[in-house]
């Protein structure tokens, strides 16, 4: 059974780069069935899609974050990653990784999420 | 950008009630509308895709309808485990979520 687990620092300083990894177990990240995504949720607020990637390298970004975000895969480690540059307190959120399915792009399987706080 | 609204923003209901949540988009999105349920401290759970198709394993008391700009999520015979926040999501142009509707116990 496919499972996702986020990992990374829980605290990042303003202006630095937030780096998170999602480890996929119980299945292959190189599967043609899934795309892989990051979504975030600031404390007490709603959900915001960040980015999506296919194992072949195709990427899709939220236009509001595109200039600061990079999503990538490492098929040898069965992982995909998120980098968010020049963070501010507004980037404090629970970050989720998830699977997403073409063509309706719903997020059908989620990790548990990891809280990242941006603070000096 | 496609703007999304949900109404009401919150509601109180009793076990056994029928609950309807509305999601509206600022432009037509055909049926590219999905629904999620989220409980406090948990990741969202995927419920419905393409406006009206129930994800496998989701109880049949959940149903969705609509197309274009107006969509509804209905929970018939509300159960204790259904008290949560519900989000709609459009995937017609980029991906955005509605602001959420909180369903709590009356």
C-alpha cells in the first residue's frame, strides 16, 4: 500500500531556503499512474497547492509561488523534494506531500504533514 | 485566476441531519471540482472527484453535484465522524481550494 512521509527541518530562518523531502513507500515513484505534489496549510487557514511533478520531469507550479519554488524527484531514493527560497513568516505552514491523478488532478493520498516555522 | 467561495463558512448540525455545502467559482470550470474532508490535526481526506464521483471507500451518504460555476456537497444522515471542515478544489485552471466550510455539532 502506497504511503508518503514528509521530512525536513521544522524551523527555517527568514530569507533562507525551506527544503522538504517526501519519501514514497509501498510503490514506485516512477509509476505512470501518479503525479506527485506539495500542498501547504498555514496554521488555522486553508489549503494552498504549491507544485506537482511527474517522474519523467514534467513540472507544474502555482503561479503565485513559481518564482521561489523548485520541485524535483530522486527515483533512486523513491523521493521527491520541495525547495522554497527566500522564505518569510508567511511561509509558516504545515506542508503536505500527496499523490495526484490525471486528468482531474485530485489529491487522493496524503502524507501526515510536517509543520515548518519561519522564524529567526 | 479562478476565485472560489464556499457557503456557509460554518454551520451547526445534529446527527441525522442533511447538510448541504455550496461551492462557487468565478468562471466556468466544467466539472473539474473535487471535495475533501479535514479533521483537526489531520491531513485532508479525498471524497469526491469530477463534481459527483465518489472516491472508493467513501460512504454513500456523501454526494456531489453541479457543473459550470455552482457545485454542492451533500451529506445525508450526518454521522458523528462527519464533523469536520470541508474544502472544494478546482483543477480547471491551475489548482485552487475554496476557503472551507466547518461543520460542527449543534
